[in-house]
């Protein structure tokens, strides 16, 4: 009788272990059979023109799925405001900045897209005011927050290259100013970015 009980316990133990092994094998096989979704990464360059200057930058685009894109940029903003400024007769200068943006593509990472971007610029502006009896001039350091909305169209060339002309509009906020006031206003930009797909 004891032997029978021992045999029953042994059979139950072996069968439960085998069942667990089958479950593990099924789970592991189902995981390996599914394709892992790896984000696509592009690196490239971007140039933008606006009436008061040019922006030159290096950018990275991280594609999450077929339609979503997070993009990052490091750039230089070369400024010549000519006679646009309401604060001074001339304002020229520039500085470096960084950007974080998001794009939504209506096609599979190509075609028409809409996006938003937030720029932070650390700028030095040399200004001159000749309207006074004595010409006044100086230099002002500003930290600029520049949110923009964009629309564009992306073209894929030979699977690895992406080219996208864009149009953007937004506003320049001088959030920190060290020196006399300088111009901050609405801004419109036309641009072109090109990227190469790493993976």
C-alpha cells in the first residue's frame, strides 16, 4: 500500500513537471515567433531660413512605429534682423541651441506630416540705435524659448535616405535677458532636412 502511494505521488510529480515544461516551451516559442519591433533611427542635417537669419543643425530622428517620430537637433542660429526690430535700428548676432520635436506621418514614415517643436536658444545680439542724438550700441545675451508648429512632406530615396522640405511658424520668447531689450516676435521658417537610416 505504501508502495502504491509512493508510485502515485511520483507519477503526479513527474506529470506536473512535464506540464510546466510544456508551458514554458510554448511561451518561449510564441515569443520567438513574434517579430520584435525595433525603432528606426535616422541621423542627418537640417537648414532653415527665416527673414532675420539662417539655422544650421545636425539632427536625429527616432521613428516609433509607422507614423510617429521624435526628433532631436543641435543647431546654430545666425541672426541679422536688418530693420525688422522695433527695439533698435540693427540687431545682429547668433548662438547655439537645442530642439525637441514630434512629427506624425500620414503615410508609413513618408509623405505628408504635421509636427511640433520646442527650441531653446542661447543668443548674443549686438545692437545699434542711431535715432538718438548720440549713437548707442551694445550687446545683449538672451535665452530664447521658441515653440513652433510645422507641416512638411518626406520623400524616401533608395530605402535609406529621407528628404523633407518643411514650413514652420511659431513665436520667439526672450525668457531671460542680460542687457537692453531686443526683439522677440512671431517667426516663419522654410526648411529642408536630410537623413540617413542607420537601422
